[in-house]
C-alpha cells in the first residue's frame, strides 16, 4: 500500500470530489482516479460510491478513512520533525486567505519567505468564502474580522479598522452624512459575505445600526472599492483596502464620531494539531512585514 494512495483518498474524502482533490494536490483528475483505483484493488474493497452528481464513502471507506487520516498525519509530522532537527523548513503547507487582502498584502509578505525557504511547498487558495480549516484540509486560514470560532487556535497578525468612504463626486452631489442615522438617506455598497448587511457602529451608549439604499451588493472588496471610486455610493471597507485612495484623495473618509466593532487580521489553525515550525516561521515573517501598527494604518 502506497502512502500517496492513502493521502489521495484522504484528500478526496475531505474535498468531496475528485476534481477538488486534484486541485488541492496539484494533480490531474486521471492521476487521482488511478491512485484511488490502485488503493481499492490493494484493499479488495470499494471505498467510494461514484455517481455523476456526487461522491460518497462506502461503509468500508468510512471505516478506513479514520485510520488513513491518522497514518498520513503521523507521516507528515515525522517528516516535519526530521526537518526541524536538521534546522530546515520544508514540506507542504496549505493556506486559505481572502482575495483582496491576499493580493494586496499577504502575497508580497510571503515572497521573501518562500525565496529563503525553497523546501516549503506552499499552496495558497485565495477565496472570500468562509472555509472550515479542518474539514477543508488547510493547515491554516488567514481571515479578516472579529475572532469568534472557539474550535480554532488563533494568532493575531494585525488589528484592522473599517472606514466609511465615498468619492468626492458622490459627496458633492449627495452631501456628507453627519451621523449614523443620516446614512439611511444614502446609497450603500455592501459586502455580502458577512452575516449582516447593516452598517454597525459602537460608541458611547448603545450600538448604532444603519442601512442605506442598496446601490450594490457584492462578495469582493476590490469591486466594492472600484464601485466607491466610480461614485456609486458609500462603502464600509477595511483600511488595508482604501488607505492609498484616502491618502491620494480619490476617496474621502467619512467621520461620524462612532467606531466599528474591533476586528483583526488573524491566522487560525485547527485546534489539537501542533503547529509546525514552518507555519510558525511564516506567521512571524508576515507579522514583521506588516508591522505594529500595520503599515497601511501609519
């Protein structure tokens, strides 16, 4: 029985499809299918029910999966241990991060780390959807927002501020809101991957909530920024997206005397898995690259 067959079976079971597992492993679908078939021949039992609509585990497959996961993780841990004893960083590392933050800040912070540690095999998935670090097979996820998931071990990379912004043209035509309540008369650009679309603020007394007229709802920060620059309305965006535009004057920050909920850029990894030396080294380098306070807030 080959370890690559076990690892492929675990990837398919976690990803839910051969196509998704192939993308995760950086292999073709045919190679993944061949490895599964070879593993099933060796075991003398089918592990998966295959259909055109979905892929599910057989009874034998579900029973075998637990052992397969344990074996592959123990082999990975042993490989990491040897590398750590030799003072080298090497082996696979799979991360997930938001699209805009990854493009603007994370990737530039990673290039030097990868150049200095060519043995690290990084797979970086840029995706704005919320992923399950354990179920989706990630070593860690990098996210922006409040920290709430107690199932994950979390390391803060940097604080994050969200800022209300609009183009000078929009504010000249529609006026500058002077209070949270005044936002309801304005057109808003909203991020749909949050649990709510309201603009929420904290300050003296009770929290304040406002919702303007919908100009655009979208699941990407780059598009929200572009829509604000085009004068479509007001957007509540992280400062790491709009800091350069505010500095250049192409977007104006709107001050209402109320702050948004405290949020962070953070790394989360599944609780119970010992974080590898290469993950810890990567996180330390990212934090150093961002600075304290982060360079986009200076």
